[in-house]
C-alpha cells in the first residue's frame, strides 16, 4: 500500500509539474504576441516623436526671419511669435502697456526745439491762409528737416505732425505722397519713422485714451490719402498681450502646453506657436499608409516637455485585435489545462482515499493498544493486592521481606506505563475534552511527589506553589508532573536528584517552571523530544528504558488545555521546562 500511494503521489506530482510547464508555455506565447505589438507601438511612437521634433525645430528656424522683421517693424504682426531677451524682458509678442495716468506736459522753454516747432506750425497756418504755395512747400520741408535734426518727445512730435497734416488737408490739396512718407514710410535715411510706427513704438508713453485718440487721427488721415492702414489698425487695436507662462530656465528646445515651441538662443529665448494637430495628422496619415489599419498619433497637450522627450502616444486597431486574439487563445488553452487539472484532482482524491484508509488502520491500532492496556489493568490490580497481603503476612520473615515491596514497585511501574499508554491513546483523539475542575497546584505536586516515592530512587523536591489555583484536568496534569519528575530522576547521574517547581501568574495565565539537575538535553535533540516515542540519545551513555511518551503526553495535555510547554534552558547543570496554562476565558 505505501508503494502504491507513493506511485500515485509521484504521478500526480509529475502531472501537476507538466501542467505548470504547459501553462508557462501558453503564458509565454501570449506575452510574445503582446510584446510584439508593444514593440511595434513603441517604435512608431519613437519615429513619430522624432518627426514631430524635426518639424518643430524646422518651424523654429523658419520663424527667425519673421521675429527679426517683427522686432524691426511694429507694423509686422507679432502674434504667434515669442522673443524674450537675456534679461527676461518680453519683446515679442509686443507687450500692450499704457501710461497709467496723464503726466502734465513740461513747461516750454524759450529757444527750445518745441518752441521752434510751434513757430513753424504757426507760420505754416499763415501761409495756408494766404495760399502761398511756394512758402507752404518751404515751410513743410523746414518742418520735416526740423524733425530730423531736433528731438522732441513722441507725444509732442506726433501731435505737431498730425496737426500739420490735418491743417494741410483742411486748407489745401496736399499730395498723397507727402501723407505716405509722413504717416507710413517715414524717412529711414534721416532716422524718421512714419507716424504709424512711431505711435506703436511709443505706446507706453501714452495713456490708453490718448493712444486711441492719436491712432484714430492717423487712421483718418491714412484713409484720406488712400494708404494701407489694415496692419496699423490691427496692431493699434490689440487690447492685451496673450499670457505666456515660461519656465524659469530653458536650456534645451521644448514644447509648452502642446502649442508653443521654444529654444534658447544667444540673445535669450525664441519661440513660435505651432499647429501641432496638423503636424500630428500628417504623421498619422503617413504611418497609416504603411499598414492595413489606421494609426492615430496623439500628444499630451498639457505640461512642458523637452523635444527629446515628447509624450507621443500611438494607437491602432490592429494592436487591439492582436491582443484580443492572443487573450482568447490563451483562455482556451488554460481551459484545457483546467480540465487536465481536474483529472489531477481526481487522482489526488484517490490518493486521499487511500491515505484515509491508512489512517483508519492506525486508529484501529490505537484502539487495539487502548483495549490491551485496559485489559492489563485488572490483573495488575490483583497482583498489587496480593503483594500487599504478602507484605503484611511476611513481616516476621527475615529473608525476602523486601520482595513484596519490590513487587508493588514493579506493579506501580507497569501501572504507570499502562496509564501513559491509555492517556496517549485518549489524547491522540482530537475529540477528547479534558475534565476541567478547580484544583490547587500544591495538591497536584504532592500527588506527583507521592507517586515518585515508589520508584525507589532518592530525590529532593522543593518549590513554591502555595496559593496557585488552576482550572485543569487534575489527573492529566498530575501525570505531566509525574512524567517530568520521573525523567528528572531517570536521566540523572547524581546521588540525589533535585527537582524545583515554581509558579507565577502573568497576563491571565499561570506559568509553571519545572527544573532538575539532570544530564540536560543536547541542543540537536530539543526540537524532537516532544515527539511520540522519542528518547534522548547521548554518545557513550546507555539509553534508559521507557516508551518515549512522557514529553509527548505533556505537550498534548498542555495543548488540550490551550497551553504550551517548552524547554526554557538546558545544560550540564540540568533542564528547566516552562509550562503556560491560560485561565478559562482568557
């Protein structure tokens, strides 16, 4: 039977190992498919990120001329461009800032350029009234020359220039070329910008109301002369500068919020707004052309990302199909493995049935031992009774007077043996419940001590257990104390064996320490001395007689009371056992 059981267990183990190996193979197949799809996805994402990075850098480079032109000419639109100086000043898009409040004009000083400009304007007005064309042309040229030589504030210069043009429009028929030069083109060779550019460049020197008023005058004059005014109208009507949140430090090209590409330059920081969605659409279209399914490429819009680390994500239905197919095949194969595993469970059930039958045989054996032990009790009791009678009647005999005592001692030894066997048999059945009652530990110690007196060995029993009450099965706990005491006497080479028993209450439990001065238990033997039929073997020392049930019974008795016994210490000076018995309800 053991061979059959071993073969069944071995076959079951081989089957389980084989099923496990197949499961790992199927799992690896699924992972290979998923990893292949993942590798393709990552490759396309890396390619898309590189293409997007290249496009962004190209557009940053292409926007350089636009930035330079917008920086030179305020009429060139600056929206979508970014330029920050090395000192952190925002240059593009041009900030829309106005003077907070009107500052009183400074007092005019005699012989100042502004006084001369006013005199020229007054003379022009007189000439216009006289309709002296030659003098008008001369005065206009002198005013233009005065502007190129003498610098006055933009506020006064624009006011004087626009007043001149408005006077000419009202009192004469000026040539459009004059308006184009003064309002739009300017005289670059003399350093004179057109009034449109001059106003935009000096925006911060005006209050918002003054700026709007001057801009309206320029637009009116420009439309009168048939000039292009749309760009000036656009730039002058801008209400605010779009907020641009930039990192404190930019050391590499990066993309901000999915729309603004920036890169550091020698002058500071340059950037341009990008149509990222259009670029991604082109990339997706080119990737889709290489396979049967469309590939959708997306970019996380929020945050700041280095161009070298763009968070590109690619998605395609073919990867979903591959993952779904791999998952379905894996589940089918795992289902087949489950069927095989069910067969393995059936085999294990057969093995369990065989083991159960084997255990039943062991129980029958235990019952047989119990029966035999019970049957031995009656003749042993009779022998003891006869021996006691013989002891009383042979008191006058000088020889053989100790025979009855020896018979009684041997009978007691046999009784103890039988009691140990019966107790072990009862405790081996998990259904057995101790007969718990309240008893004094001192009483149990006295009973065990009295039983040990019949062994004929000299021993000394000391301890402090007075006042300790226990809720235990007193017969079983007495047997435990007796077995420990007998081991202390048996495994002892001293002339007098010494036994000490102490007890204390700790944390709702009674701790009993049982010490002797015996040979001690080797460390290598301590792990199994509580097993059934185990006895301590020492080199050079003959093993004493015994069944090896004493400590096994002690552990079973303590556990039946929800307690435990352990070796607290052991050495050449003796052994100390610690027993813990919890109080009921603890």
